[in-house]
């Protein structure tokens, strides 16, 4: 397969192509060329989104749910990234606050600026 070269994403079509490729390489091992490509794709995708996407003014949990829908993720995908399905369920149901580790991981996974995830929100008690 010919090596694909990535450049700044300028169109919606290029953005969609980058997202599709990211899905193919997102679990690449750290020593591989695909891992380097994945890091570049994350950067290109996030830069395109900064320029072309307005994040809705919602609390961090709703924002996570919106981005999960955008990427076709389920809570199990977040649990795979974070490592604990029970905690993810509690967070998504407003029973537990996001931890700093979750904010870092979900920011990267869902292409959400970390500052959008640190906003205060009410928990259900």
C-alpha cells in the first residue's frame, strides 16, 4: 500500500477521511509508524475542529455524550480507554464527577478541549 501523506485538513471530506483513518489506527502499538500517524491525525483533526466546529454550551457530561454520538462510541469504548466500566456509568449518570485522569483521556479520545471538561456541573445525589 502506498504511504499516505497527511497535510492540514481544509475540507469536510479531508476531515472525514482523517477520522476514518484514525479509527483504523487508534490502537496501534507505540513503537509503530501507525502510532506516529495516529498522533498526527489527532493533531490535524483537533486543529480542524477548532477552526470549524463550535462546541455546544452544555455541561461536560452532555458534551461527552454528544461527542460519543459523533464518533459512534458506547460507554464500553470509554471504559476501554479508562479501564473501569462501573465508574464510567456513574459519571455518565451524574453520580460521580470526572477525575483529572478521565478529563485527560476523554479530551484526547473525543477531541474535546480539556477546559470544556473542567467546567462545574451538578451531580445527582
